[in-house]
C-alpha cells in the first residue's frame, strides 16, 4: 500500500499538476506541500496543521481525506503526542492533575474557539508570500476609491445660430454688422436659420419666434418692425437707424 506522500504525489502527477498549481488551488505554501509528499511532517507547525493541510491537499486532488488523516494518526501522531506529556514520574503528574482546578464548560468552549482561530490565522500566514526561495504569489489588486469629479462647465459658444420662425409672411433683412454686405433680404413664410460670428436682423413685424443658440429670444408680438444684434455673449435690440437695410 503506498504511503501518504506517495499517494499525494501520484495523484498530483496523474492530473499533470505541479506544486505551483496545487499551491494556487489550496493556498498552502509550496514548501509545506513538498513536506507532505516527502512525509517530512516535522517541517510543519504541528500535528493540527499537518492534518488540516492533508485534508485540504487530498480534497484538491479528489482523494478521500479521511483515509490519509487516519493513516497519519496511526503512523505518526503518537510520537508527537508523547512530546506533549509532562516530564517527571507518573505519580507526580497524577498529583498535579488532582490538585489542578477543573475548567468549566464555558472555559472549554472559549479554549476551543481560541484554538480554531489560531489554526485559521496560522493557515492564512502559511498561504502568504514568504521567503525560503519560494516564488512570490502575485499581490492582490487593490482598488483605490476615486472621488467623483464635478462635470466641467460647457464652454461658451463662439458663433451665433439664429432661427427665425414667422407666424405670418414677414420681411427680414440680415447682415453681420455695420458696413458688411447683406446676407439675406426677403419676405419669408417659413422658418429660416442664419449662422455667423455676429448677426444683425431687421424684421418687418414682431409676429415671429426667435431662437438664438437654442434659447428663445423674447419678442413682444405686434405689427411694428424691430431689429436685433446677436453675438455669442448676448442679444441687443437695435434702434431704427442701426438696423440692416434701414
């Protein structure tokens, strides 16, 4: 019957796994895995860890962990237990036990919990990156909390987009400023859009809807003519003498 180490090694090799693969699966250091396969149990922290690592290793390979743990207990654990016996004649040890105060059930539960916590901590330490020439495992990625940055304010427009929508046929004259050529002069009965760095407009009547860069320009309806000068910074109503085609 193969030994504990041979059983683990043969199962690992049948699955074409190396020690690094098993280390990644079990989170047990490679040197402890090699110690289990070589049955060098003294290299591990103690019998409790040997049995814990055996179970984890066996389950990772699809083996029955109970069989391997029982074999370890039968063939190796007794020596470890002898080291834990108190020194001195049996009679002295017996007298010490008789005079030692008994622990209550609550104390035993606390001790058991402390032992389990210590075992878990030791297993975690064993799976951490370490020395001994072992290949360092890649560090876990950390996520840094980023603060939400305020959305940047949109830059002001550099051009004017003017939409003129008449309610009834309306005369309109458009240029780009004093002394510039007339861009458009006609009577319109449907919406027209004009674009430029600056736009001046002369309307035959106020019964229109003006929209400059997506924002409506307030115009009081009426039969009288009206004129405006538009720039990316704002809108200004023009007096009669300053309107295009006037």
